[in-house]
């Protein structure tokens, strides 16, 4: 005799609801936007928030969304520019070529001088990282 399938769904936890997670990410991004770019405080805050998100992702505290079974064939073509960009950024940073051949971070600095723009960039980073944590 077949057993009926258990169709119970776990209720989402408080931080899994957008009504809770979005304001938390907004508050975190407003705090992060107050720090000057590449200052010691900003680097420590980045490491701290990133570390907490990594810890949440590795623990079973956050309910997971199902991940895609397989990437499409076109996904490999997206890896090529990402790898080229990463090698380019890493080489220019390690070689410290300065203004002659600036990194993307140095080019973005004038855009991130405003606290509101830095907060928006923080929010985008945190929202993307939160999406990765939930996978």
C-alpha cells in the first residue's frame, strides 16, 4: 500500500521574507555607504558582512531555493569575459600600474564619492550576495 506523500511546507523564517530581508539589507547598505572607499573601516565592514553571509550560506539556517539542474550551453560564453576581466583586474592590481592602466575599482572611485551612490552599490552587492546565500 502506498504511503501518501508528505506535502507539508515549512513556513518561511522571518529573515526569508522580503518584508524583513530588504529593510535589513537597506540598513546594512546605509551603514556601509558612510565609510570612505577602501578605508580600514570599509574593508573591515566588508569582511564582516561578507563573513556573516558566508556563514549563513554554509549553515542550514537559511532555507534554500532549488538550484538549476544544469547550466545551458550559452553559460560557458559568459565565463570567458568574466575570467578575462578577473585576470585583467588582478594583473593591474598586482603590478600597481596606477593611472597609466587603472583597475575598474579606480575608475569607479569618482562615481562612488557620494554616500548615496556608495549605499546603492552596497545594496546591490548585499542583495546579490544574499541571493547566492539562498542557493
